[in-house]
C-alpha cells in the first residue's frame, strides 16, 4: 500500500534517534574494552560488520560519505582485534542497553512491544536489490528481546533509507563530501563548521566547495543558491520515495499506530542525546 511521503519522512525522523544510540557512549565503551583505539574504530567495526571482511574500498563505497582514506585508517585493522560476528553482538548488546537507559520506563511498556513488532514487519519486508548495507543487516537474526528488536528494526529502516539516499545523491552527481557540505548549508552552517567535515584539510574542503560553486549550487559567500537548495530538496524527496517500499506491508492504520507508538520513544532517546 502506498503511504503519503510526509508519513515516510516522519518515520525517518522517529527511527533516527532510536537507531543512532549505536553511536553513543555505552556501545563505544564496549568496543574500547575489546581493544578498539578510539571511537571511529568501534564505529567502523560495528557498522561495517554486516558486510563481513569487506576491504576498506568496499566499505568506503557502501558508506558513501567518508573522505578518501578515512575508512582505511580503521578497516581492516579492527578485524585483527574483533571478528565481524563479535562486532555484531557487541553492537546489538550495547545499543539495546543504551536505548533502554535513555527511554526509562517506556522500555517495559506494551506500546514498545507493539512498536517493535510493527517496525520489524516493515524492516524485513523491503526489497534488497541495490542496497548492500541493508541486505547485510537483513541476513542477521532478529533479536527476541523487545528493546533490542526495536533498535534492530530502526537500524534496518535507517540503513535501507541510507542506501536509497546514496542512490539519490549519485543520481544528482553529488559526492560524499559534497553531500555533507549541502547538509551543513541546509542547517545554516558553513561547511568548515560542520562536525563530519570540519577536520578535513582546509584546501581539500575549499576544493569541494569550489566545485559546488562552479556548478551553481553554492554562491560566492559559501551559502546556497536557489539551484543548490532545489537540488537538496529534490534529493530529500527522492530519498523519501525510495524509502517508501519498506512500509508497503503496513496498512494506513498500522503505520499511524507505529508513528504514534514511536513518538514518545524517539523523543526520550533524542532528549537524552541533546
């Protein structure tokens, strides 16, 4: 069943704070305890683990938005300390613990169990073609415990959407670092202030911004042109369209029920993050 794209986008807003507990302190500490040198070792071990022992070049391609060489600083080094199977288990345990910590009493509510069931139905129903990271996650066992199951479903839905987002960027000729620049501008920030790219050498970032300026997407002051804003909006709209098939399995009432059940959970997860 085809749902309005506004509801598909709302699901993105609700899934994001639930899935991204993975990148918080509790899972990070668990990875550090197993010999990871820093946050990014744990990030790459956990997120790339469903791809197996894929080389850095493949992880770079699938993740899409890291600068050249960033993945190779961590993969394959991390696989000398931990196997992909161990990383998957550590990530699931740490993420479920982090989510439970953030949402308090909601963790034991019937509403969460229902949300986990509906979200999982959606999360395991979408086509995998062209979606490498989502397909890797789909090959994993679905956790039994409701909080872990909700996190797992949110992660599947997030990466399904992410694979589609990469396709939308590719179709519009926007590279990974360029995507971060456009995101920064959409948030009202200058590229060099944005957390995911502010560490890049100034000359490298300037070259990316110059390329966007040359294409008429960025103005002389480093802000959006109308064409740049429209390109960003088209990419986001196409991303929502490509994310929609995951929810075809739910009726309109079930999707509304899922959104309503996720709202307090996502708000609690987000509040703890802020």
